[in-house]
């Protein structure tokens, strides 16, 4: 898969603040993570009582998780119902604002197409099974 096929357009909103982003949709990521800068820009940063580290796929890298960020999300032009809580990393690469991992990929039923990732069905519907 080419990098551009794993990038998605998105909007994150919290109260009166909005940010357009490019998300890296990563099927190998077990969590979804936003940058500390983005959470501060939205004004929705919730600090963790204790920061912790998670390993990255290369095994040598580590992300320092310092809290959570809550936002309303529009993914590839499709509004996601409710609000989404992302983990916040203070040391995410500068060129990446959001890594969307398996929890959101599965919940939003994202499929990969030659044009990039997108929800399989719109509107997005959640199920409790």
C-alpha cells in the first residue's frame, strides 16, 4: 500500500475550535493517538494523572502518552456519531497530527480503496453486540 492510500482527510472539532487534519490510518496501531499540539489547539486536552510510554511498531521507538483529547470527528467527509477520545502523545512526529488505529478503524468500519481509506457505510452506525 502506498502512503497516500493510508492518509485520510478529517476535521476535529471541540466547542468553537476546529482543525483540518491529515490522519495516518494504520491497521497495525492498537491505539489512536493525536499530537499534544493538536489537542492544545482544540482546547480539549485532559492531562493524565500519570504519563506512560507505548512502543511503536519499529520496536525501538516510544510514544509518551500524557493525556486524552476529546473531539467531534468528520472522517473523509462523513460525520462520526458522538465524540471520540484519543490518547495524546507529546512526542508524535511533527509531520503527523493523528494516527488512527484499530479501535476507530473497526468501529467506523473503514475499508481501504485506491482513493484512500473510507467508511464502508454512510452514515456510520455503531452496534452493541
